[in-house]
C-alpha cells in the first residue's frame, strides 16, 4: 500500500458519475462532524472495476461507493460479502476489515431506515413494490430481512418481477389490487423521474393513484423531483408520503458507518442534497 499523508480519501466509482449526489452528501457529513476525510468521484469505464479495486488496495483509499455499471463486478472482486450484497450479487460499498476488503449493499437498509425515520415500522407490514430493477431488488431483500409480512412485486416486465420475488420468502408476484390492500406502497421504478408534478400525465405515475387509499404509506424512490406527481396525488388521497432522498441519505450514512465505525448525523447530509438539487433545478439549461 502506498504511503500517504493528508486527509483520508473515499470516492464513488461509476460511469457516468458527474451528476452523482454522493460527493455532496458524504462531504457534508465529514465536514459537519469535523472528520478529516475528502470524498471524490472517479468515472471508471464499464469493465474496469478490477483496476479500480486494485487502485483502492494500492493507494489505500479508505472507502468506496460503487454505482452503475460496476455493482456486480465489484461483488466478485472483494474478499468478503455481507449477506445483502451476496443475495443481490451487487455491492454499493467497499470497506476495510483489517487487510480485507468487504462488500456491502446499503441501499435496501437505507430505504428501511428512511421509513423508520418517518416513524414507519415495516415489521409485519404488507408492502407492494412497483418495479423489479436494481433498486426494487435491494428494497425487497431489505424488507424481507426487516420482517415485512407480505411483499408483492408488480412490474411491467413479468419475468423480472418473478426473479425479484425470489429474493425473500415473504415476496411474491402481485396483482394490481395488492396496491390497495398494502400498508406501504413503494415506487421503485424510474417512472416520474425528471418530470415536474405540474407537467405530469398518467404515464408519469407509478400506478393509477385511484388504487391508493387514505392512511397508506406511499414511498417514492425517485428524488428528482423531490415530490413526484404520484406522491402529490397520494397526498390528495390522504396517504402519507416519503420521498426518495431519505433512502439516498440513509444508504450513504450506512456506508460511513462501515468506513468510520459510527453512523453520522443525516440532517446535514439531507440539507446539502436538498440545496444541491435546488441549485441544479435553477441552473440555466
Ligand atoms: P433499473 O434497474 O433500470 O429498473 C428500472 C425499473 O423501472 C424496472 O422495474 C422497469 O421495468 C421500470 N420502468 C422503467 N420505465 C418504466 C415505464 N415507462 N413503465 C413502467 N415501468 C418502468 O433502475 P433502478 O436502478 O432500479 O432505479 C429505479 C429508480 O429508483 C430510478 O428512478 C432511480 O433514480 C431510483 N433510485 C433511487 C435510489 C434512492 O436512493 N432513492 C436508489 C437507487 C435508485 P421493466 O423491468 O419492465 O423494464
């Protein structure tokens, strides 16, 4: 390992990473806690994860966040996987345990933590998850581990729903009426992303809002915009909504817990992300 003086270095690897909020969120936590770390972003081309992990070992990088397209490749490059990362065959966090590199997946646990922050306990809950991509899979896995009673998976492409439902014994492929029956409904698709509620039509909604009901918890993993048209419709119906920034911030806090040994205060992390999103929204195009 290279000799290095100065602050410890953590980074996100992915491609593209230019628009990642991770540097803003992580640096806000380090700075507010007086932790002498810097966090940066490396655009690493598809297929080059092995070199990136070698560089982490050589340079002694203190921690890595991993995003598309490297999550599965990194799962094969670390020395050991935590259970969620093994189940998902995907790593979003690399940390050190002595001389070993450990791969974790904190997205799903971050989602459960964002619900807990809002006072929502998933234990014994009936949950409908719309979507079956990477985000949905991490959420299904974490809901199962956290003791959800029933997880129904609805997705445009049926065979992906079937694959995702194998992640937990509590999960099965759902039907539309499961959305109404559920205590918690999650949009884990990209539907609604980048569409301001004022300009949205029915194709920008994760499901027909008529399927939602008062008293439900409605969580959207989309965080740009922070309030999607689907969430706004859910509020009108009398549901309680949870935005996607909670998951993003809490998965980052769980990464720092692995790097630093303690979980940071998420308030400055969220505040920094909100400020950055607002700045991007107001930036001239
Ligand atoms: P992904 O792996 O590409 O999966 C995309 C999902 O969206 C699939 O289920 C896909 O269905 C569905 N979908 C896309 N367009 C659709 C349409 N027009 N109608 C119906 N379904 C559609 O993406 P991902 O990584 O899971 O990300 C999904 C969303 O979650 C993104 O908006 C992402 O920004 C967000 N996300 C948020 C966080 C957070 O921390 N808040 C973390 C990760 C991701 P098919 O299978 O039928 O294609």
